[in-house]
């Protein structure tokens, strides 16, 4: 009897020892994720962050196409508007914040962290840092004060609630980073290869041009706030390499799988949805005999009939209850309305990050106020010319416009002025850069957008900024409240720091 | 009158009438005198099974209140010496009702044992498969006999438990036959874990996970859960262990309770016994929409919107440019139209097109089992086959189960038991749910009432083979008949699970069980989007394979010792669990290269392959000890330590104990015999337990997701979840008290429990500010409390020779409260879709329904703007909560001679749900009857306005829909105006004392602020204001989800055995049954109040659900 008990006790102890010692060692090893590595190549992250900065649905389609491009009167909603407000802020703005911070920025920041302080990775760091500035500037231009200095530290620091920074600080910081990044770029050192560098194809001097152009854009934005900073940046840039042709423009290569967002927004399968070119844009192009009219717009299907005009836009800010509504055949059948030009509706139509023509216009503005040597009129004309040629360079000969036509058009324009520069810039951004058009409109109040009846739009017709996402007022409440008390009420009519008009 | 005669009389009266019985019990027992005869006597007899009359081997026979006993032999015979002829014998056997028979001086006493339906007494299976006397437990266990599951069958066995156990919530998702069910005991205890009970078969956990995105909010498919692989004919009994004490020994995975399934074993008998069970049932759609059949496609009551009037003045439906859904057009009065299919026809309603889309489903379920054995070896083999065709065409499932249960004594001290079950299932075309493009309900909700099934069916495709439907402006509206024909999917499952155990009697008091249990399954899926379909013109094809392997190896050492007044039981054991799951997926990219060839190789671009592996292990040691004093006071202690692979070093070992005690106070009260007849048994119990819990694998480190198939080249992105710094195990603490009382010779039983459970340190994925660079962080946080009452009342009020009545009444009340979320977190979204979310909020019960409401004034009146439309609340609000106030269910069973009628009525009172079907059926589409109100009047008013040539602004509508509410502040009516306006449009005007004044202080109008709405609106505008995309108002579609249902009804006739004597057939039962027969009470229009979105966190949310399947079936059972 006793021996049996001893035996069984022995068995018990043995089994326990087996389980405890035998398996415990393996336990932690078992929790190493075989599906996802704990390190990766910065190249993969870089490619991803470039793509996500541009390609996410909400930033491209929901916010930019359905929001900003409507506000900037490139598009108008065929469905009319509620209560006279064009600016129903698309739900995509919260998603944009989330996608930019937690996806594009988070991953480009990983590249920066991996390469920072490593001389052999200086070029990789500099390019990633330039892209980080690009992404941040779009955010701060939309919201004003945003988390910047403490942002993106969740993974590294467990900081879930970053403070908001004043826009002035953010801008000065970004300008500084761009300067350092540009100086750090060294063509003799290693860099990402062409396949990883989706936008500059591994060409370091083009990254330098990108940094310089972006720096000029940012400095110009704060020109009226900090004139001396502006002047010194322009002076510093005058000796640096700049984008000097359409071919050197910084673009994003869309393809058949990641289609150009205008295509995505305007077409699903074969059917046109939601938006058509606005009356404001159509009228401006037609009235000035703009050679880009037939490129930016496609004739309405019914214009085969002689009495139907080839181009007709949808009025912005038109109420469905307004009597003018009946002038527009928008309830279901819109055969006499123009479509977006076919150039935009190709899969591979590139996304514009910074174009040569924008650089020309920025230079024209600098020359106009004397910060830059040279002829403002010449820079301005270069910009117009460059933009008109752009569609041929990134399309084919069907989009070519003769020099004579361009000359005639340019001659018909009033001499260079702020309004002329920004008007042309606005046309050059049509259907391709809603963010920049919206920022420049707020900075300069040009072009003078008008309602469908020709009246000026009033103060509260267009938002001056985005309302912070709900996630900020709940998850980062303390800092959110600080930002609100510093910047002003969290509504769409509080102007941000650089917006002085 | 002798004592015996008195007793006989009592019993006779008792059969007559319960009331009389009560009376006489009281009266006669006044004269009852307790006597004892000091004399030794041997009692012997045969114990047989009531069910089939066979002798029962191994029945324990004990003299009541002593430890003296014996066991029946191979012929069912027993013999026992008693010292007192007035002693009572207790016959007990696992899963059978314990019989208590007074000897009354007889020397021959035969006992007929029956398996219990009323669960009044006997042994129950508890944690680790240990059989224990229910009396001795310090916690609540509810047992359901296998018999209760073997007649009115459902394709998923677990759904049959619904309403049968207090505290158990079985909710089946809306995905058709064999879709997943959510099995929750005593409320949701965890924010993000699945909250489901652990399923244990013969002492070993089995995999009950739900594969892939079951009913993803964007419209996935539901692939069912593992428990449906169990054949109900294999089930001897199910024990439901609700509290943490009951399940503490199963550790982490049992934190949400345990469903313990004991399989049927072979029985020793002279010849092989063969049982047949054959089931045929027919399913029809139940709870269909209340659809209007008056108005057809169009807008504003006219041939507008999708219509174009051709040169002959005939309206033509333009499917490619259709810009609106539904039926807001003119009355369907046979007008001449050209339909979307290009055919000229009359504009008329299709009243049955939705109903006719469905067919009668059919389920055939046959099983045969062979059972037999000798004294030392038993064996049972079951073969079952199931075929189901759904009410949705082209959807079917086939399932075959083979199971073997064998036991043999390989040595006088060593018994070997083997159970193995093999399941093979093939499913064709799982249904697309929710927003899936191939969800037929979604199509029919939007479809104008004049579109005929015939037109859809005959025009699936154009001459180029491209899909066509009535609406082709937007690819997400598809043709339901195309879908069932071409948008196909299939999945198959091969699964083997079972266990082998060796029981070694080391000593009379000491035994060791060593057990190993594998659970392997291999599931294969393919799915395709048809080439030329609207959703994907180039088509797509994908394949997936999931292989799961789980091994549980354990040992258990049991020691028993009895003394005069004490008995002691101890169990000590260990378990090693290893779980591995491997997934391989392959999918085409960019569409198909060659049309109509659905293979991975035919991908247009490089196909995408992905392989995933998950591994997890938990090692455990545990101990349980029980001390019994005089067999009426019991004290239990359990302790368990787990080592989990998923937690960080230092925190991956965690210990948790439990204590419970049962006290049979009626034994101590020394009740007189007379009192015993009224109050026969009373017990109180109390327990305290803690359970730890781990998490999923691979959550501790920052990782990168690498995708080498991206069109731009290999990309990688960092995880969007911030990993925890020092993750601790979750902890659940549960307290329970309860009583178990029986009255009138055990004919009425009352089981009551009160429990309280707190889950601390939950491993929660919280939302964080995206500005941190991540969307989520994994942390330990929170506290959810669940407390509640469970009451089970059962009894047999009538038990005559020819007639008996049994009932079980279950009452469950669970109160849940999220006491705390993570610091600084106000809410946690469990699910979100189209602006409506299901959330956990501190201070509220788990599962708030949160969405936009109609804005109200301080008095709670709904606010209306000057256009007669509602104002939307500024922010989202809590609109309801998914938790019911209580649930009540009652099973009644009446037996008259050979007939038995039983039915189950199930009720849920309180709690809300959001019905998306209604939001869109009313709002987008105007297809439900409720949207008819005001249409005629509005169209008449508009006609009059147009005739008078008056503009909308100057016209006061004479009819239409008038929303219930009051005008918002600032609504005015100027003199001479017909319609209210907003004062903000009239700068310089002001209101005071109910009037409007101009700058010269002249009265120019009336202030309508706060006055009841008097503006008629177009019903089309009224209803669509709620479903307006990104401006949704959800409130009107959050309904009280209370219901009363006749869930199950069975009528059985047992054919007399003598009819079949010659062919040796017996126990021939014929039954007719119905399931989901009658929704007796509901406040939710158009949909089943019980339907829910998915089996993860989608409870309380409904969207485009399929109708309930109402089944009527026949069951045949007989034995040879």
C-alpha cells in the first residue's frame, strides 16, 4: 500500500517536473511572430510612406476631390447643396488626419529613426525628412496648430497624447529641416534605388530640387507674417538648384492599380458620379479663351447638337430649392454639362506634388516684391507656358498647344500682379492640387471666387480651416484644449496663423 | 390504519391531485410516528433502465445517510444488508435520476432508473470531467440531457440550448444554416475578447473558434463555429458551468464559463443495440418585411429620377443613369412604361417578389448508432449524415459525422477509453451579409416595387455577357439572380477530434488518469467574383486553407478517503495545451487574365500569396480538494497556476484560487417525516473564485508588415498598435451564493443563484490619438462588473399513471456595468458602421448603442426647423443598450399515455437594437408600408401648387407628412407668408412675447419657437433625412428589442413496444416538431429582434439581415 502511494507520488513529481521545466523554456520562444519581422529594410518603409502620403483614399478622393476641389470651385456637386453651404466638410477629413499621422508619417518617421545619425544613411535620412516635412505642412495648413514636436512618439516613447505646437514654430522648424536636409544630400553617397524612390527615381539632385521648391513654397506662405524670414530664405535659395523644367516636376506615378484619384472620384466603372466641373471654372476658361479649356474639360455629350454649347459647368452654392435650379438639368439627366477632361481620366495621369510652373509662380511673386532678382513678368509667363505644356509632356501630342496660341493667350492677360499670379496658379492646380489651391486662396484671397449668380462669396461661405477630429477632443483632450485656447474656437471659421485676410 | 397503509393512501391521493395531496400530507402527518425496528435484513433486486428495460450495471446502491453501499452486477442485480427495515435506499448512476426508495420491510426491491429531464438530483459532470454528486457542489451547474437535443434538431446543435439554461445566452448570427452562434454565460465580461464559453468534450477543451471575418461590417460571410461539428446524437448530457468556481480548473480559457459535453458511451448488454434517428425538416422564411405595393420607381410621385420620358411620352427606366433607389414615384396603376430591361410593360406592383426569391429549405438528418459491450469492454459507434438546402437558392451544406466511443479494462486496475469523432462538411455558397454586394436583402430593400423577379432573372447579362440589373450607376447594386448563379464560394472542413485516456486505479483510494486529446481540422475555401460582374468586371478568385491543431495532454491524480463523519477527495493534475493554426491564402490580382477561368494561375497580375502561422501554449498545474462532513457540509478549494506563452517573462506565470462550500441544511434540521414531505431538501452554497486570462499570441513586440506583392514593389509598414510595456494577465473575480430547494417529494425544485463578477486588468486595445503615430495601444485596463440572478424552477405538478406534466422555468437577470475603462478613455468602440457604434462606456452597461439622435429642447420635444425637418443632435448620443432587463423561458412537457407534447416559450424583456434594414428600407427606398403616410396628400398639394403657378417658397402645403415635434427657437412666420422661416434670414427683426418685430418695433409676424410643427413635408424627404449619408439620424431605428417567441414545439408519440416484439424493435418514437414557429411579441418592425450582426462584437446591430428560418420537421427514432 505504502509503496503504491510512494510510486504515485513519484509519478506526480516527475510529471510536474516535466511540464514545468520542459515547457517553460519554450514558452517565450513560441511568442516570436513568424509572420511579421521585428526589423525591416528602410527601403520598404520609404516606398510605403511615399505611396501612403499620396494614395490613401480619404486624402485623395474624399477630402481633396469631394471637399477641397469643390470649395475651390473646380468641381460642383450635381446634387445641389444644403442650406447654401458648399462646404459640408467631408467625413474624409478625420480619416485624412488619421491616415497621415498613423500611416504615412508614422512610417516615414520609422525611416528617419532608423537612419538618423548614421553617416552612411545621410541621403536616406534627408529624403525621408523632406517627405516628413511635406506631409506635416499639408496637415498644419489644414488645421493650424497640430502635434508636431511630440508627434509620432507612441511607439518609441509611449506618448499617446502629444502636445500641439504653434504654427509659427512648426513653419520655422520645417524651413530649417528642409535647409539641413538639402545640405545633407550628397550625390557621392549611397541612396535608395530608383524602384524604392517612387518620386525622384533615386536621383539625389532632384531631391535637392524638391527640398528647395518646398522651402520656397513654405516661405512664401508665411511671407506676410514673417517678411524677413521670407526674404532670407529666398536669398538663400537664389544660389541653389531649382526645378527648371516640366520634366523635373515632382510627381507621383499613379498606375493601373493605383489610379489617378480624379479617375477614382469621377468614375466608377463606366458611370459618372457626383461631381462635374463648376460653372466658375468653365466660365473663366471659356471667357478668356484659355488654350487649356479643351484639355481640362470635355465637351458635354449633347453638344453634338448645334444649339447646345460645348462647355457648361455646374453652379457652386446653388440650392436645390433655388429657382435657378431649373436652368440646370441636374435631376437625373445632365447631358448638357461638361465632364472633366480625358487627360485626367487616365490611370497613369501623375499626381502633382510640386510642379515647375508652381516654382515659376513662386519666383514671380518673389520678384514682384523685390526679394528675388529677375523679371516678375518673365517668371509669370514661364509659369503659364510651363503649365500649358505640362499636359503634353505627361500626355501625348493630342494635348499639344502651339506656341502661337500660347503667345496670343499670354498677351491677352493683364500684366503680372499678385492676382494674376495666383489666378494662373489656381488654373494650374485644376483637378490636380486641391490642397495647395485652398492654402493659396486663404493666403491671398485669390482668385475672387464667385457664386453662380456672379456675387462675391461671403465671409462664411468657405471654411478657413478644418475642425479637429473627434479622436483628438476625446483621446488627447488636454492638449486639444490648449490648442483651442491658443488658436481660437475649434470651428471652421477660425483663421490659422499664416491666414491674415 | 397501519403506517404503511397511510403511506399508500398518501401516494394515491398525491396522484389524484396536488392540492389534495398537500392537504392530506399536512393532515395525516400529524399522526405520523417515527418508529425503528432493530433488526437486520437483506434487500436485493434488479435495477433496470426505464428507457429500454435493460439491466443496469454499476449502479451505486447506498443506505441513505450512511456510507454503506454496493454496486449492481453485470445482470443489474444487487444485494445489500440493512439494519433497519425502515431504511431508505439510494440508487444513483451518472446521468440518471437518483432514486430514493424506502425499504418498508421488503426484501425484494426492484428499481427502475430514468434519465432525468427535471434534473432534480443525481450526479453531474464537473470540471475536468469529474463526476460529482450535485448535492456537494458549492456553485451552480445546470445540466441538460442529451435527449432534449435529439428531436427538434437545428443544423447547429448549440442553438437548441437557447432558453434551456438560466444565464446562458445563445444568439445565432444571421448567416444561414451552420452559421456561428455566440455563447455567452452571465454577461459579457471582456471588452475585446470574444466573451464566449469554453466548449469541453469529455473533459477536454475543443476548438470553437469562428473562422475569418464572420459577418464583417462591410459584408463578409459567416463560416460558423466549431461547436456545430458535434453530433447531437453523441451527447449524453451537457453541463453548463456558469460561475468562475465551476470552471476555475479549466483556467484562462474558461473565464467565460464552460459548456461541458459528455458523450454517450457504449453500454454492456447481451447483444448489440442499434438506434436510428431520422430527421426531416422544412424551412420557410419567417418575419418578412411589411412592403408597400402602391408606389413604384421615381421621385416626387412622378416619373422622375431614373425615368426619361421618350418622344412618345412613355417613361423609360434608364438603368445606366438611374440616380435614385426605391419607390418614390407615381402610383402603380398599369401605366405604360418601358422597363429597365427595355421591354414595354405596364407599371404594376410585384407584391411577392421578395418572398418569391426564397424557396423552401430542407434538412435531412439521419444517424445510426451501434452500442454494445461486455462487462469489461464497451463500444459505441455513430454515423450521422446531414444535408441542408437553405431558403436562399443555391446554398447548401452537407455534413457527415462518424464517432467512436470505446472503453475497456486492459488490466484489473487499468481502464482505457477512446473517443474519436470525424467530421466532414462541405458548404456551397455562404451568404453575403450586411453591406456585401451579393446580399439579396440589400438588393431588394433598394429595388423599386415595380421591378419583377422575372425581369431580373431573364436579363442577367447583356449580349456581351456582362451583368445587368435595374440600377447600374453604382457597382454595388447587383442582380440577385446573377449572384446566386455566378458569384460563388465553397468551403470544406475535415476535422478530427477526440481523446484517449488511461485510468489507473493505483489503490482503492487513489487513481490516475492520463489523457491526451488532439483536435485537428483542415478547412479549405474558395471564392470568386464573377467575370463580367458589376462589382468586378475582370472577376477575381481566391483560395484559403486553414489548418488548426490543438493538443491537450493532461494527467489527474485523484484521491478519496472516507471516515466516519468526514470524507476527503483531492485531485491534482496538470495540462499542457498547444495550439497551432496555419493559414495560406492565394488570390488573383487585377482580375482574371482569361475570361471565366477561375484559378490562381489565371491572375492578370502576379497573384498574392500569404502564409500565416499562430502558435500558443499554456502549461498548467492544478489542485482541487473537497472535504465533506456528514455528507451535508462540503468545502471545496481549487488552485491553479498557468504559464502562458503569450505574456511577457515575469508576468507569464499566474496563480488563482477558488473556494466554495455547499451546505445541505435540510439534513441538519432533522426534519420530521411530515415536514420532509413538503420541504424535502434544502441546500445553500457560496463560492469565491479568481481566474486569470492571457491573450492572443504575438502582441508584445513592434513588428512590420511586409507585402511583396504591391504594385510599386515590396513595401513594409510598422504595426498600428503600440505594444504594451509590461502586460499582465487579466483577472476575473467572481462571487456566488445560491440555494437549491426541493418540495413535495422532490416534485418541485427551486434553484436560485446570485452572482457578481468583476473583470480587472483587461487586455484592451484602446484607441489613441493618431498623432502619436499609431491608432491603438494595447494596455491593461478596465473593470466590467456583471451581477445577476438566475432562477430555475422545475417540477412535475401532475404525475398520474397516464398523464404527467413537467415544466422548467428559467429566469435570468444580468446587470452589467463598465465600471472603468482605461485612464482618460471615455468610450471604447466595439463596432462601428455608418456612424452607429456599439460601445463600452464607464458607468453604463456593456454595449451602448451610440449614434445621432433628433435634437430636442429642454422639455424633450423633438426640434423641427422651418422646413419641417428634424434637427440632428450635435454629437452622437447613447440611444440604447443591448442588455435585456431579464430573460424568461419556460419549457412545458405533457405526457398522456404514449403521447408527449412539449414546447418552449422564450422571452427577452428590455434592451434595444438598431435595425439598419428599417433605416434604409424607410429612408433610401420608401419600400416599407410605413412610408405611405402623407404621400397622396403631398402629391395633391404639389399638384394644386403647380396648377396655381405658385413657387415653393410662397406655397403652404395642404398635406404630406407632418413630423412630430416643435419648431426650433428662431422660427417665425411673417405676416403674409405661408411658410415658417428662420429669423436669422431677416437681419434686424427680433422676436418678443410670441411676436416678430421689425426695426421700428412694429409687429410683422408670429414667433413659432416651441410651437407644435405645422409644416407638411414630402414623405420622401421626411424619411430620407434619417438615412442621408454622413448625416444619418439613427434614433428612430433604435427599437426596444423585447420579444416573446414560441421557439420550439414537439409532439411525440411512442409506438407501443409490443407492436414490434417480433422484429425486436422497440422505443419507436414518432415526432413532429417546429422551431421558430411564432414571434408572439415584438416591437421591431420588419426584422427579427434577435438577429445580430456577427458573433464578435456586432450584437445590437442589424443590417439587411435574412429572414428567420422557420422549420417544421419530423423525427423518427427507434432501437433494435
